[in-house]
C-alpha cells in the first residue's frame, strides 16, 4: 500500500502486483495440467496393457484346452491368433522354440505385440509347456 498525497493509504493492488500474481498462478496451473496429462497417459497405457494381457491369457487357455496331439495342427508354428479386445496394433503369435515336434513336454511361446498411446511397440512373451 502506498500513501497518497493526502497521507491516506490506498487499499488494493497495483497493476504490477496484479501481473506478478497472474504470472505465478499461471505457472502453477500449467504445472498441474502437465502433471495431470502424464497421469492420464499412464492410465490409458495401463488399460491397454490390461486388455492385451487378457488376450494373451485367453489364447493361453485356448492352447491348453486343445489335446496335445492337435496343438500343432490347430496352432501351426508362427501362426497368428485373432485379437479379442481391439488393442491398437495387437498381434498374437504362437511359436514352438524346440525343433522336435514330438517333444514331451512341448514348449510353446505365445507372443503379443501392441502399440501404446505414444505409438511405442510393446512385446510380452508367455512360455508354457504342454504335456501329453
């Protein structure tokens, strides 16, 4: 507060004080918005990952439900299984890492790839053994 010519002080803020206050509040608000944007992106990526891993689990259950002698016929090496949850760029591939088709237990790899909201490719592989 500044004294006036009369010696009476004025209540209120000067234009400079108001501009500084607005600048500080703007910086704080922009920081909060930036942090919230990061949290929202992380939540979306987590939801995509949950849906993709649910698809991976569904394919695992399908593979385990098939009789041992039919697994390679129904799911040939390198075959792609259709996705269920509509995840962007999702591809599910079944491979058999061993060269012996009659191995017991039969090693099976189920690999899933998808794109997150930043368009980065994410890959997860589930390894399992199928016994006769």
